[in-house]
């Protein structure tokens, strides 16, 4: 039986909030509270954010998650929902396609993120859309979704190409959203978890790292990708990958 609008709103919003606070909260407690001293050598910037930075990041992230719910409501429950390519049974497309669909979502999101992110750095719209996120010059896990409402709408817009272009099962979409949150939190973690010289091997040359995204936050340009470095390398926007930012 299809959910009512109220049930849909409550379900999506609560899922968004639980996913964010569970994942970001775990990383924050592990690296910034309980094992802070142990992980200090892995800290990218020597200083730590102030408490008001955490409060700002949590506040804006919570607002963004509310906006994500509203955009999902438009994408799925408005007349536009007729274009939704969701299917009910995994067997109808096979488990192989299920894994492929998750990978396609990740690739699509990386492309979408690179170009929208780079666009929001244009001087004419930067302050209106993206400046709020860059208040976190030394980000914490809570900064993952700390967007201005206008940027929140842009970031949520990935749902449209994902569900209108890729036939998907809801479980695949859920896995994609969890992966997105984990990697986004890692990118804002302030610690580098990959081993030293990771950027020198084949995979490291193409995967985005916490160091790379931290450099973007501290230097304000370059390194616009989310999961990968494909677009940054192809478009000449990759910053030198420093050990410390």
C-alpha cells in the first residue's frame, strides 16, 4: 500500500536525520572525542574546529536534510513521479544489475557534483550559494551537509537524474545514499585514513581523499570532485596533494 504524503515526509526526513547523525556522530565521537589523542598524527590540520563551528555545521546540515526531503517529495510524489524508474523485485533485473545500478548512481553523482560544485564557485554566485559551506575552513564530520538552502536544493537535485535515468530498486538507492553519506563525512573528517603514498598508486590517483577535500576547504578552489579525481584531472582543477593543509 502506498504511503500517504505525511507518512512519506516523516519517513524520508527521519531516515535522512538518522543516517546523518549516526554516521557523522560515530566519526566525530571516534576521532574527535574518545580516541582524539591517538589519531592526532593523522590530523590534516593541526588545529581543531571550535564548538560554534560544530553547532553551525549541525544546524545547516539539519536544514539541508529537510530540504532533501522536500526535493524527494517533488521528485517522487508530484506528477514528475511518473518518470520514476523504480522496480519492485530485484529478480526482475538480476543481482548483477543491482550492483551495477549502485555504481552508476555513484558515477552520475560524481559528475553532477563536480560540475555543480565548480559552478557554485563562480564569483557571481559563490556568496549566495556556496559561502556557507566554506565557513568550515577546517571541517569536521558534521560539515557533510552544511549548505546554504539554495545549495541544498542544488545538491538534492541529483535525485532527478538518478531515479529518472537509472532503473533502480529501493534497496540499491538506500545503499547509494549510505555510501554517499559515509564518503562525504570522510571527506570532511579532517583526518586522512588512507595509508601514506596512497595517492602514488593506481587507485589513489583516481580516488578523492580527505586530504584533497580538506585542501579545497582551506584553499577555496580546485579539487571539486566528490568520490573520484577523474574530472579534476581531465579539467586541470586538481590541486597538488599536500601532506598537510
